[in-house]
C-alpha cells in the first residue's frame, strides 16, 4: 500500500475557438466524432460535472499562464521578453521587445493570407541571413532584429511604440488586413512592415527557396510586445511545459521546469503544487484532433489522478479548459447527485 501524501495539480488544456457559441458547436462535433468512433469521454464529463466551475478572467493562453504563475492579470503580456529567455537571450527590464516571427504572406484575390509553422520556417543559416539584411535596412531607425531560434525572431526597440499588435495565433490562416497594427504609431509600423516585405521578397534567400519549390519567408509578424516584468514568487513549485513563453516565464520566476510527461505517474509529488501545460492541437478547429487528445488525456492522466484523489494522494485537481476553471477537491468525488453532463454543455 502506498503512503498517503498530499499535493495539488493543475492542468492547462489546449486552446479552443474564442466565442462561446463556437465552442459549444465545436464540442457537439467532438461528441459526434466520439459516437461515430464508438468511444466516449465518460470520466472527463463526470469529473467536470462534479467540479467547482468558475469563468476565467482571461482567454489568451499566455495571459492565462502569466495569471496562474504570478497572480497578475495582464491582457497583453510581454510575450517577447519572456519567450526570449527560453531562447537563451538576455533582455533587460528597460528594453522593449517584440516577437517578429518569420511568416509567409500569400496573395489571395485582393488580400494577403498569413501562414506560419514548420513548413514556413527558415533554416538557421537562412534566418541569420534574412535578419542580417533587415538590420542593415533599419540601422538608421535603431531597430535591431535578433534570431532566438529559426522560428522565433525578435525586434528590440529603443522605446515602447504607441501601437497594438494582434497575436500571431489569431492571424494564422487569415486575411491580415483586420489585424494590422493599430494606434497612434500605426502608420509608421505599417510602413515598416511594407519595407520588411519588399526586402525579404527580394532576398537571395527567398529566390533560392523558390527555386527549390519551398514557400517564401517574405515577411515577419510583430506581436507580444513589452518589457521584462520584475521577477516574483509563484504558487507553483514545478511547471511541466514545452511552450517557450511558459519556459521563459518559469525561468524568470526561478520555478523548477520539466518537460510534459507521458503520464500522470511521472508528475506526482508529495506536498507540492505542479502545473502541466499541454500544447495546442495542430488545428484548433479540428474536432477529431481534440477527441484524440481528450481520449489520451483520460487514459494517461485522468484515470490515475481520479484514483489518487480517492486514495488521498492528491488533495486537489484543477483543470483549465474552455475559458473555465474546473476545481476538483477530494470532497467533490462524493457529489454523486451531480449527474454527468455532456461535454458541449460543460465546455461550451
């Protein structure tokens, strides 16, 4: 018989469509896929039905992680400065950093569609060449482009611009026009983006990529700007993640880091509070992908964690999902009168 321990574990599940109506419709599709496959999500639905539910104060993934680790609400967290730490760069508190990630802009009728990801990531050598060309172009503007990783570029600015930027995740696959920089300095930054696109399109790097049948890396997308926050303490002793922003924030807060384990058995720790952040599914609007993740989650995590709650080896399980906080303390297991509700009602 295992010794009785106490601990708390929090799970951050993949992101979902933004609106409540879209989420409800999405989970109806997930349940339809589950019925067709002859599978179910009985344990997940039972756990969420018995949990204490509360709406989250933020919807954005990075804003949620920042809130959980620091207790601070920030609608537009300084993603660039914190992610740069994970890329082994050293931003300082008085510098303003932007993510300036390489992207492919594809003309479609009268607008441009933005694409990014593995197929649109330059090689390390290509990244260094393209960034070197951009630094020569903007030398007089005191803008410095920096490569943190082939898919992670940064822009260090002499001061904070009076402009807002849309997160890359919201623009991917979309017409960029509604997401262009807005604010007092918007005209200047739109000009910067036009100059960047012209320079990168003309680059020998992209000529070589085109000759090889590869998509051009013909622009960058600026987002996640801000200055490095002051370090502080966290309610979590260990964070499990493969996300660069969360890794950088954890390192900034001096929180112990580990990769997301394959099962709950690898993250049990007596008397400790742990946070596990699962990566987003490749396509956030793909119900089949979400179903595969949730079925895996039930087997690898929820079954053993449900048993740990019953046996007193886990004091509390918290699941952050679909814009809600589902808190499952040990006493919640006895709420037999709460019937199990379908997923689209719980998460929609």
